[in-house]
C-alpha cells in the first residue's frame, strides 16, 4: 500500500564501460612517515591531496632528498584528478632491480594495472657509475623490468614498465642503443620497457647534486594515463608538457642535467636509439615527449608481423590479450559436441565469433583497426583438451613525420 501513486527509484549502475580498464602504478624510493606512510605498503591515490594525507608533499621531497611527490603531482597535473594511482614507497636507494619483488606484490594485489613507473631515488652521497652511457643501476634495470613484464604476462596480468633513466652520461653519443641491446652477452629485446631520460630542467636545477640527475617518469606516466592506451604520449595536439602559469617545463633537458639547447645536436641520435625525452617544435609553444619508444628494435617480418617497438603497440598487445582472455574464459571446460575428437565446422565458427566479437568491441571503441580469429579445426579437444587459436590484431597508427614537396606557382 502506498500513497505516492507512482514510485520511481534510482537504478543500480553496473561496471563503468566508459573507461579503458586500466590502473597505473608508481614504485619509488623514499622514507617512512610516522603514523602515516609505511615503507613497502601499497596505497591508492586519486589526487595529490591523497599523497599529502599520508605525508608525501613537496617538503617530504626536500627533506628526504627524493622525488616522490614530484612524480605524483606531475602524474595528476597531466592526467587530471580521479584516476587511481597505486603507489608503493620502497627504501631510499633501492635499485630498479630490487624494486621488482615489490612490483610483483603490487601487480598481484591490483590485477588491472597496465603501466608501472619506477622512480630511482639514490641515498645520500651516492656516486653514480656509468655503464654504456647511463647509470649502471638503471642499465641493469632494463632486463629486470622486462623480465617482470614477462612474469606478469604469464600470470595473466600484462603490464608495461617505465624506467627512470637518471644519470645519463654527459657524452650522449656513448649512450647504449636501446634498439640493439646486448645484455648478458646475448642480443636482448626489452619490448615492455620504456626508458625516460628527460627532465624539467628548471625544477631539477633547484635540487641537490643527486637530484639534478633525475628524470621525470611521473610526467610521462601522466601522459600515458591522460589518453586512451593506443595513443602516442608524444601527441602534439593534446600532450603539451609546459604550463607557464605553474612554471612547469619552461626549460626541457636530459637527465645529465643538460639543457635542451645544449644537447640539441644529439637528439636525433638519441631518438634513433629509442630514448624518451622532451623536444620543441618550431611554431609550437612548449615541450612535448619525442615519442613512446620501447627498448626494442623495429621489426616487421616476412609475414607482416610487427614487434612492440612503441608503448602504444605494447598496450595494444596487452589489452587485446586481456579482452580475449575474458571472452574465452567462459568457454573453458564447457561441454561441446565433437566430430572425431575435433571441433566441427559449426564449433570452429563459434569460437571464431567469440574472438572476433572481442576484437569488434575494441575496434568500435577506436582502440584497434581490426582483429581476426582463426580456430584450428585440428584442435584435440578429446585427449589434449586444447583449443588452438591464432589471433591477429592491426593496431591504430600515428604519423611520425609528414614529408612533402612545396613549389611556388605563377597561378
């Protein structure tokens, strides 16, 4: 019985499908704050004030000679507030190699993290040793972080890693070619690692000797988070780094604390080697990232298969795997009628539709150009109980260079 006549209540809202299903993370060296911040604990932030609430602010960075708040505040300056940033502060001086164990905990704890930035804050009196033109601990971290990503993929949580390339050598020409790495005496491709060696030079100039050699991984991670995962963090139309009012990125530079103008002649070489740093374009105000490179060669094989030589191709691979896994999980251990222990034509078509439908959803959202599923009719579903499927995905693309010919005409 009701005297209201008409009753209309608010409906329940399901999962948010407007987002692209990502979370972002930062592992950084720092110190504990009594009753607020515990080293090794995992915290979820959604704005810089959340960091302040656990004791991480600009004074924290200054007092402890580290750049934790810097990376967090830059992440939100670029990406906007509201996005979850999962932060874990490890002991000051923890190397990228030694950050891996905590990163694994973080990946398992959150499940949908797509990108992790690693900020290397050395302890006081640290003396950097150069190896192949960069800090030796950073160089060792390349393989460690790519191995971390391989581990994450095996555990159905594919991620991309972003490493702070602090302490780039003064002689830029001696920097290792990230497109042609040799680690542990073998050729090595680190498709899941992006090395950022750029810094806001004016900000860095106000830091101590160690701080002057830092790189702005928080700014880069913010650019990744600000866009859909198939976009280039160096997109000129949307991803400007400079904010004159806030005095951010007024002078770009490298992590050897050299200004953009000082290293300009070496930037083409550095770009060709796969490093990420700030650049300026004639006629455009401010700085932009040069690209979203990974530590891998650029490969296209005879069959048209392409490797993940940019972060947005890595994202396409990772997010497609996540979507396909979700689509096919309900099919696992489902009873099906077979023909001689093999899937018949109708079952092959059914499985192809499952995969193609997942690709179509990604295509309709503008994340990929197209995708295809090819289920093997020879799959043994009776003894091996294994469905063999080949997937192909065509990513979206972006233009790196526009080359044209301009002539003067008399009419």
